[in-house]
C-alpha cells in the first residue's frame, strides 16, 4: 500500500508548481528578444516553415518554435554579458549549454546587428521554470528520484549494519523511510516546490548516510579489509558533491558542474561493485561456516 501511494504521488508530480526564474530570463533584453522572435517566427507561414525544416529528432524531443526562440535570445544575452565583462547568468534555472546535435531553425533576427549564436541545445537545457511558468514534470521527477536514491542508500546501510539478524527492525525502518519519502514528495508536489528545502533535506539525509557508512567501515576494518572500498566511495562521493554546491558556468559551454559530477561517479560505481562482491563472498562464507558448526 505504501509503494502504491508513492507511485500515485510521483504521478501527481506532473501537476505544475511555481518556481522562481533566473537573472538571465529576467533581463529586459532577453524578454524583448523573445517577444520579437515569437511574433515573427512562431505563427502563420513562419511557423509552418519552422516545422517543415525542423529535423525529425528535434521534433521527437518536443523542441518547439518557442524553445528555439528562447535559445536564440539566451545566446544573444550571454554574448552581451561576456562582452561587458560580466558573469554569465543562468536562464530558467539552467546554465547556457551548447550541443552539436541541433542546428538553428528560426531565421536570424535583425537585433541591432548583434550576432546570435545558432541554437544547438536539446530541450533539456531550457526545461526549468520562470516566475510565471511551472516546474516541468521531468525536472520534478529527477529531484524525487534523487531523494529516493539517497534514502535507499540509507536503507541498504541499515540492512548491512543492523538488519541481517533483525528482520523486524528492518521492516519498521523501511516503513519509516517510505513514509518520509511520501511526505517529502507530497509537500513538494501539493504544497510548494521549494528548492531550498529539497536541497537541505537531501543534504541532511546524505550526511546521515555518510556518517553511518563510515562508522561501520571504521569499526569493521580490522576484520573486513575490503571495507576500505566502501569508505573510499563514500568519501569521494562527498568530495564530488562539492561540484553541485559550488556551481559554475559550463566549461567550453558543454560541461556544467552537474555533468562533471556524473562523469566523476562512473569509476566509483566500479569500486562500489567490487566492495559488494567482496562483502557478498564474505557473508556467504560466514553463513556457510555457521551452518557447518550447527
């Protein structure tokens, strides 16, 4: 029943919720550019021409004329910020990113002779919300799944450290974590989508997870030499988390902090899998020896 309720809440995440915009999309230049682009290119014959020229793969991702205009105007604003020596702003909660898989389809606008970089970023780059638009379901589900992953790690830690011989305790703890996740999703979906609260909640759970795993690793290091792998993964993940906290403009307009975080976690998966293999073999041997004694 608890899992069914969670699935229903995840489905309810499709309901829009307000979110604050970013500095870039609040710029008068950006708003004027966007308004002009949509008037000239997103209606009538111009819109039909856009759809006729749009590559199939861009249509399948849901890229629209409005998205193309946002991308064009975003890069115009970025160029002016760079020329003025100012820090590059975010747009709709995201850093400006480039991709080689998309070519511009909207005709270039005559905006004071300024060069507008050809749009080449899929719909994910501009999927966040502005002050008068909702937080999109994919982004909300991304946050909710991240919370579920962190809570699942806490659950696995409890199973390994306390629950192998205490199944009743594990059942109670699992029910508590499911209830917490349900309340967390309910608040963000039905009350207010608060980025600060979501980050703080995940940070607290993450610190609990780190402290719990490290305490267990230090306690068992003398008799379980392989737990160093678990401790290394936990510490390195926390170091990589600084990339999320110390957000910065993308490198070469391609790799933002979140992408670098994902790249950094790839080798850690291999190391943690090695720990799981060693620990599973240890537990199998321990149980086998126990049965022999019995």
